[in-house]
C-alpha cells in the first residue's frame, strides 16, 4: 500500500514542491498538497498565529490545520536554512517547524529535514538519506529518487522561465482559475512583478493580481521568467552582497527590469515581512535614483480589501499608458 504524506501549500511549497513530489514518488510515497488557499484556511491560520506573525506564515498554519483535520497523520515540513552558499532564508523559515509543532502538538507526525547548503554537502545528503530511511529505502533507492526530484525541478523551472504559470506545470494544483502567463507579446503593456513566490503564486493571497492585470491587457513578467545568470549578474552590481536568497533575486530582477526598459514595476509584499522592509526600500531608492520607471508597492495582509487593490492597479495601469502615449 502506498504511503501518503501531506504538505502545506504555502511558503517553500511554491518553489520546491515538484522536487519533493518526484523525490517521494521515487520510493513509493505519494506527497499530497493541501488545497489552494481560501478564506477558511486563512481564518484558521490567523486564529492560531501569535502577534507579529507575518501573513504568509498565517496562511501556512491554516494549511497545516486543513491537513490534520482531513486525516493526514504525517506532514512534510522541511526546515529551510540556506539554499545557496553564503546566503540564508528568512529567519521565520528556520524556526517554522518548531512554531508549527508548538501550535499543533502531537496531532500529526512532522517530517523535518534540515536544508542548509552552507554546511558541507555530505550533511545535506545525510538529511536526504535519513528521509529515505524513514520509509525503509536503501541509500541507492534514495539517491535515484533524489536525481528524479532534480529532473522534475529543472523541468518546472524551465516551464516558469518560458512564462508558464505553476498551475500549468504542477500536477497537484487543483485551481483551474489560475492565470497562464503565456508570453507571446499579445498584450499592449508589460509590467514587471516583484515579490516572494508564496505571494506571487498564491492567487488568493495576492487577490488575483495577475488575472486583474491580464484583464487590463497587461503582460506580466515575474522574477522566475528571467534567466538565473542575468539575475546573478545584476545582483553583483550592488555594493554589498544581499545575504537573503529571495532578496538577492528580487534586487537582481529589479535591475534587469530597468535594463529591459519595462514601463512599470509592481512590488507585492506582506505586512510585517522583515526582509522586504529592507529589500523593497532598496528597490524603491534604486529606481528613483537610476531610472524613471514608475513603481507600485502593494502591501498585503488578511485585512486588505480587494476593492482598494483594484483601484490602485487601475490607476497605475492608466498612468503607465498615459506616460507611453505622451
């Protein structure tokens, strides 16, 4: 009988789920994600969060609650510390498994491998081997499953680079209303979208921003649609290395948008996000100093009203078109 493990559709899910899904499948385990974010999930997450918790973490708590309430006895929740040498993830990612376990106690078994690429490679592979042995897999089986996961992740990222939305690349995404982001130059206006993947790709959290822009005949370009080598090259232009991986990618993408002469940039951030409080400020100052490209910052949380988002998007797009026509 195939084992089933649940994974909350939040935070690192949006970057690495294809890898983990193929990895678990390599040794006969089905990794299943919770459903796309909805109002009920957000409500449950907000109810369980402590003061000062950022919106994305509240969303994750709601997804974990859903998995437990729907009978998942094993939940996969990796502890991300670093996914690139000399760089780190947001500190809340590091303590997230402890926060979740303190919130939900023994209601489920949590699988918590530590992903820290600042440590020697053998430490990472030991974590992978331990995860495989949890399901009775040999080191050889686990190694093959790991390679299978890497191939799936490469395919997923290639699809994003070509302009496909995760809903069209991810076998577990059940939300058929997600945008496709096919980039064929059919739109009359192009806008660069900055922000963390767990906001950009969570259609409920960002209040369908991409759909709204596409309905306004705007072509949307995300950070993942830019080649890694261009992002890396642009991030080196900063006087000091950004040690948050997501922040470095956002800063590099902002400079690349400037070089591409994109008419406008929209930065989507979450209220109480510590890393964005610095990254968004750096992006804003750079654009103001080096480029005339207009920028719109949308700060989201569970209290944000959709009507206000629509008004700001419409005003921003109208202003961009006015500038172009002028």
